[in-house]
C-alpha cells in the first residue's frame, strides 16, 4: 500500500513558494541597490565640487550596472534551481530509503 503523507507534500510546496518569494525579494534588493548607486553617480557632480568627479561618476555607474547584472543573473540561476527542485516534491520517501 502506498502511504503518502499529504501534509508533508503541502509543507514542501509552501516551502518552495517561500523560496520563490525570497528569490524575488533578493532581486528587488539588487535593483534597489543598483538604483542607489545610479542616483549617487547622477547627483555627485551637482552635490560636490570635485576636480575628478567624472571618474567617480563612472565608477558609480559601473558599480550600478554590475550590481544590476549580478542581481539578474542571480535571480535566473536560483529560479532554475527552484524549478528543478519542484519536480522532487513528494519524493521524500525515495530519498529517505536511499540514505538508509
């Protein structure tokens, strides 16, 4: 007789949903950080009178762009890992039997 614990499967599905939401929150944090650096680069020239402010602006723009790209890469990498783990919901018995 195949005895399936439906509560455990529900907990696994809810855990995957929480992980998806955490991944989305992390993406938004990366975007927010990149926007902070972008705004800092834009306002640097008018806020401070520095001789080489163009170099500081370029540095802030590069950091902003790289933070944005890293965030997008991180999001899609973890999104694919999450989708691959969704296939294993309900397979806890198989994993348990393999380890014993």
